[in-house]
């Protein structure tokens, strides 16, 4: 049976990994949203696709660029932390 300390420490590490992996995409979504919002405010263009398409394109590009980092981070966490807990080492 797993101790409470081990459980909460593993949960804390998993949440930190989730923050670390999601930061690039969330940052790009924020920057793209602010840039498109500023453009819309300056030009008075209120088109819904204008907000969606550039943000989606930026997110897809950043996801494609950081996919290796995300995969390596998640695999390392799983093999270093989760598998030993499952095996019982």
C-alpha cells in the first residue's frame, strides 16, 4: 500500500509536469489572442473566424515544435516515477 506522502508527492510532481508541458501552448494562445484582439480593436473588424484561425494555427505550430519535449518529459516521468511505484520498488 502506498503511503500518503508518496501519493501526494507523486501527485505534486504530476501536476508540475502538466504545467511544464502545457506552458508553451498556453503562452502562444495568450499572445495570439492578445495580438488578434488588438488588431480587431484597432481595425474595428469583428469577425469570429479572425480570432479562431490564427490562434489555432499558432497553437498547432507550437505543438508540432514542442511535441518532442512533451513526449520526452512525459515518458521520463512515467518511467522514473510511475513504473517504480507500480512495480513496488
